[in-house]
C-alpha cells in the first residue's frame, strides 16, 4: 500500500436520541491518489461517514462517538474545521445545505471559504474566475445563489469546495440534480483532479459510475463494513450484492450471457468491454 | 383528465425566457416522464399545471377549461406538485401534521383525512414515523413525506419533480409501486427525472425538453432510439440500451430480458 492519507480506526457514532449506531466499528485506510467509492442502501451510514471524515462529526453534529479518524496525520476530533478544510473538502448531498446563505452573488459564495482563510483580494478574484470557468458557471457569477436551478446550485457547491484546493475530495451523491451529460462533465473534472493526485472519496447510487471510477469500493450495510474490494470483485460476488446494493447493468448482461453459455469469461463491470464482449457473442 | 398547453410562454422577472411557446397535450392515466437538460424548462412547465406559475402568454387548460383565472388553491385540488427540494415544501412539526395540512386547506372531512393518513402513510412507507419531526427523517424519507403530503389531497394529477434524487434500489421500487397504485386509482402521474433507468422502466411516454421547447414527444422506445437528437438535451439512453446500440443491435431495449431475446434471435438468424 502507498502513502495512507486517511485512516479510520474502530470508529463508532450514534446520533443523539437514536438507539442504533449509525456507524459501527469502522476500520479502513485510503491510499493517496486513489478513487475510493462508498456504496450501500439508504440509511447504511454513508452520509454520516462523510460528515465524520471532514469533521462535521463531532464538531457540528452531536452524538456519542468512539474511535479515531486521521486525515493527513491530523486527528479529526482534535483539529478545527478550518484546519481540516485545506486537507479535506466535502460536496454535500443537498447543495442547498451547502450554501453559506450570507453571499449575495455566486461570486461571493465561491469566495466565501477563501475569505475566511484570509486570502488577499486579488488572489481571490483570480481563483474565483478560474473555478467559475472550470464549473461552467461564468455566466451566472453575478446571480443570487437562491435564484438558481438545482443543477446550477450543484455546480456552485462543487466550485466552492474545489476552490479550497483540498488534497482529499469527499463527494456525497453530489450530482443527483444534474442532467446525465452535465453530471458526466463534472465527473470528467473529478477524474482529472484524481489523475493529478487528488484523493477522491465518493458516495453514489449510480453503480455504472462507481464501477467506472473506483479503484476500491466499500460496501456499508446498517453502519458496518461488508467488504472493501475492486469493483469486479464486489459486483461479481452475489453474497455482497445481497446487501441491498444494485449492480451495473453491464454485470447483469454478462451474467445472462454466461448463464446461456454464450461466453465463459469473467464478468465485465464497465461499458466498453461489455460492448466488445457482446459483439463477440453476436459473431460467435 | 386532460392537460393542454397552447403556445405557452413563460418569461421570468429576470428577463429569462424559460418557455418559448409550448404546445402539448397530456391525456388519460398513462404515466408520462419529462426529461432534458438542466435549465430546459421542465420544472417551469409543470409549475404551470397547478398555477404556481402563470403563463406570460398562451393558454393553460385543464379538462378544456382555461385555469388562468383560478387560484393555485383551486388548482391544487386537481393537480398536486411534489417539490424537487423537500425543504421547500415541509414546514410543520410532524409527518402527521404535514399530511393533514393540505387536505384541511381544501376542506376535506376529518374522517376522510384520517382514513387517507392510514392508506397514504403505508403507501409511502412512513406508517411508523407519523409522529416524527420531518427534520428527523432521512433525506429519502423526507422525499416520501412530501410525496405523501400531496397524495393526501387526492388530486387527479400528481407531479413528481426529481423523485429519484438520492434513492436506492428499494426507494426506486417504492416509487414505482406508488405510481402504479395511483394509475390504478385513475390518476395521472407526470414525473421529471434525470434517472434514465427509472424512466425507461416506468414510463411508456417520454417528453424531452430542450431550451424552452419540446424536442421530442412519444413512445419511450422511439425517443431513446433518437440518440443524436436527445443528445442535444444532454440526455443519454440508459446503460443497457447504449450497449445494445453500440454493439449494433437494431432494436431499442431497456431490460436484460429484452436484450437477451434480441441476442438469441440474432444468433438464430445466423
């Protein structure tokens, strides 16, 4: 294993006024530069874990916590959110929950975190312009964030996390309001950042995307880790899939083709190899 | 039930022309999906169906009657709109109160309200959470709470705006069963969605919007066979359909079973 940038040790969390632990004895490590996906049914603890990784637990959400999380060597519990923000950044599931509600324009919203960090005005203006271009929101920088469509707010939310240049990006189902090609566009940007060495931790229900992007996939069920493995090993294992997770359509196609005896190779989890395989079956 | 739009235009106070003269008829009880890129006008168009928004020009008719002079309250007896963002809709301190609020506004009798609470809460899976504060629900339960609150009013038309946002396998199955149940009760469901798998598995008619106009409107198979046209609206067919198309199969398929049938018949022919 390469350099570990994030380590979770025996981590448990229970929200106030609830009986069940939202997270139950989690142990895992994430390697620098990897693309690490977290999947599981609603209520399995994915968003809670994201909140814990960036320090919103225990600094913002109250509950009973045990165990430790280290981000780039910083113990989350003992570090301030400001200290953590240059290491790890979260794009929220609901972009409206991420807005500062103090900014009058998208430009101010994007600059909000940098302002808190005390960055010089000139530098801020440059960074805002760069991120607005990257997220394709240049045309709305002077609009009020509350007047935007869901998809536009989601782009602004992405931008305001990217602008902080964290070494680890945590994405919590963050393209649910974007149209299919718009969300692909965002993931192309994420992949580009990942190739430049940024570590990505992503929660998503789109199994095709998970299979395409992930080096490692972690499956959660009722707050516990069921498995951590490569997409092929996860989606190809019926026992793991039984934990209320879906599989990419490609896996279903491959499994049917194998059942019928049209091919006897291992399953594919992504689009291009599946197309090639189907072409072969058609010829065969 | 018949919804009809005639040359409907909508210009927002900011000057943005969101709808550029739409002609559209939706009739009967067959569920309809509306898809298309962000900013295409999907939400703007459905917000006209119950008078939340008013046309800048053109007409909006329900059952051949122009609703332009009716209040949103009058329209909402007929057409219910489930908001995209649950936090825009929920404002009371318990799920039960959310469920009671709408029906009381339209003058529904208390005994009917109570009967409906039982039926609707089971339909949306919140029968054990009626006394909870909506803020204590998970994000998906919140969504089902907003859906329940609208169905409570027993409208003839239910509009879902992005109901699949953040739903897992089970959530999608529940949505499917809600739409099925409503259709059996003779109601018309209109759904905006970016989730193409959900769209092809649940809807026979799909309307594709692009830049304030209707780009395509028809049978689901027809719509998703027009790959180049739908791309203009930032939409791609679902994965299984793409594999079939790119592997050179001529038929547009949406399920593994249909996919396998095409493969088998292809192999037999050879």
